[in-house]
DNA sequence: TGTTCATGTAAACGGCTATTACATAAAAGC
DNA sequence: GCTTTTATGTAATAGCCGTTTACATGAACA
């Protein structure tokens, strides 16, 4: 009695790949119905198994979300790291690529991104598993990429004018997250804004970098009136 | 008020103030159990009424959240407006107050803030009511305060170097939201960071303003090495 | 006083999370 | 190969929640 038009062909009584399929289904549902309006039962339905089956792979609903967050942070870190590419060819161009990679991830995996960062809506007392994921090694690795970039940029400054690296990294993070959170999650806010998230973030970063003092004069004009 | 031990003493069969009490209870529960882990039934319990009672005041759960968002935006706009205070005594000091007011609101009303801005986690296809609140007049008024501030700051620049106002306003918004979202919602991310959200945002804004070119030289040192 | 309307309750339905007891088949030991 | 063990599925169930419907209460008003 196994499947006809189902999403994941059931070979036998045992599924064979249920865990990953459940994660995939959950990400899809989160994208559709919202990050915390998703239903474990519905994910099971999508995978073609009974509502109790997921509990063989995840302790509870929260554990599944935590796994989405954890694996999300891993891909996130990898993407950022690849984009930064050790600051090659130049710290500045690599930095730009880093910002774009950040936004790209948020756009391509909105479900993961929401679970990773919009945990304030989900938890505080509850949702400890997700919190744990947010301080997982993968999450730390992602932040380290930002910190590396900050370090490379600051290295161009005379030591006496160098702000704390962690602080600069946090600035970069808050700008990126601010843009991603406000502009990418559909419907959140700025829909009338005719600018792409990339344009907003890039211009913001340019002004910030100019303020830091790590911007060559050539790019001076970029941040001034182009669109009046 | 006329209570004894209960949260809201019932004078009679009719409650008299149920709508507001439900909103209050919901905000409390959201703060405790997470923005979307809250239960309408439990809010009703807190208010001392039956689970069906809320439906006399809100079409459904979403409508209650939308009302929290809407009223939240109103208080938010009022706070920002008061802090900005028309740029008095100086645009720069008023701007600093504005940033602090932003963070203060997020800290004092984390439930409201989460519902107002972390809608990506809640909705997209669903939760249209909340989306509507995010483009309500109140929300627009809040953004207008930011835009006023941006305008006042940019007025100090020669016209040829003036970036588009909306863009600067968006930059301010993304920085503020980034800090609020990452640092204020408990447990979200930076717990090991020994800096207050205010310190992060203020230093970030200073560098940004310096990049914009609207910072007097006196404050130059503030953004450089203080803590190594 | 009697009627109307706003606002409450009770009871019920279906969906969800999670648990428990049981079923099935793949792997491991003999 | 046959049996035992273990991993992974199902069925049935309990309890909570959202929401609806029919009914109850009492305040406002004619």
C-alpha cells in the first residue's frame, strides 16, 4: 500500500532516508507557512510516514528545528568562508563578496535563516535546543569568518586608530543581519523600497568603511548622490 | 483597580476590560514562552475567562497578534519621536537619543518588538493580518522619524555629497534593528559579548556618521582603540 | 417593565504534539 | 541458514489548542 503520487517513494516498510527527508519537508513547510506555524505531522505526511515516525529521529519538534538551525549554520559558514576566500584578491573585493554571500544565503534558505536568527520569536524560556544550535561550533565558525574579514580590514589602519576587532565584526554582523531580516523575509517591511537588499547593504558598508578609514579615495563618489 | 489575589478581578458576568487585559496577558506570555508559542487559551485563563471569550474581541489568534503589532508600532513611533525631539538641542545628540530609544523599546517590550519585526518566522503566506500591521500608519510614522533624523543629518552636508535620504534612513534602521534583533532578544546570539547593545550601536553609528561626513572632529577619538 | 445587543459560557470538532505498545525488517551472532 | 537483536516503522491514545455554534447573562435603552 505504498505510494502512487507521493513525494518520496517508499521502497519498503522502512523508509531509508527519513531523517533527511523530514528536514527537507520541514524547511519547505517553514518557507510556506512560517517558521513556527509548521507542523511536524504535516512534515511526516509529506514524507509519507505516520505522525509518530519523526520521533524515531528527533526527540521532539524543537529538536528538529535545532537540527535545521545547526545544519543551516554549517552551510552558512561554508558559504561565507568561500566568499571571503581569505581576502583574495583584495580585502575590499572579498568583503563585498562576503556581504553578498550573506544576503544570498538568507534569500536561498529563508527557513533556515529564520530558525537560526529569529529565535526571539520562538523561544526564550522554551526552545533551548535552538539556542544551543546558535552557539554551536558551526555558528561560531560563521562569526569567525566575519571576524577575519574585520581583522583584514583593520590591518590597513594605523594601530592607534584601530577599533577592537570584535566590535568591528559585530558591526558588520548587525548591518548584514539588519538588512537580511528587514528586507529579505518576505512581507516583513520594506516592500515599497525600490532598492535591492544588496544595494542597501553595499552602500551602508561603503559609508561605514569610509568612516573606518579603510576606503581608497577612488570609491568616494559611490556613496554620494546617484539617485537623488 | 479593584482586585484581590487575581490578576483581574471579575466584577460580574461581564468582564469590562477584556480586550486590553487579553493583550496584556498575551504580551506577558509571548515574553515568557516565545512569540509564537503563546496560547490564546492560556491568555484567556490569565484573564479569568473561558477559551471562547477572546473571540468576542478578536477574529482569531492572528488578529490578536496583529493588534499587538499595531499598538506596538504606535508606542514605538511615539518613543522615537519623543527621543528625536525635532533634533533638539543638536541633531547629533538627538540622533544618539533616538538610537537609545530604539533599543530601549526593544528591551522593554520584547514581545511587541518580536511580533512587529520577526514576522518572517511567523508568516509569509499566513499571518497576513500581522503583515498589514507592519504597513500601518503607525509603522510608517515610526519610519518617518528615522527619515527626519536622516534628513537633519544630511542637511549638514554639501548637496553634491548628499546620499538619498531614504537610503540613509534605511541604513539607520538596519543598524538599529540588527543590534536589537541580535543582542536584545535573550539567548539569540551574542551572550559572551561583554558589550551592551547600546555600546555596539553607538560605536557603529559613530563610524557610519563619520563616513557620511557629518561628524565634528571632536568625536574622532571615540571610535578608535579604547579597549584594545 | 420589557426588548435588544454586547459579551460571556459550554460543548463539540478536528488538528497537533507526544507517548506507549506493537509490527516489521535489516543486521549480527551463532 | 536460523535465530536474536536492534533500528525503524504503525496504531491507538491522551491532552492541549483553535475555532465554531448554540445558549446564558446582564447592561443599555425604549
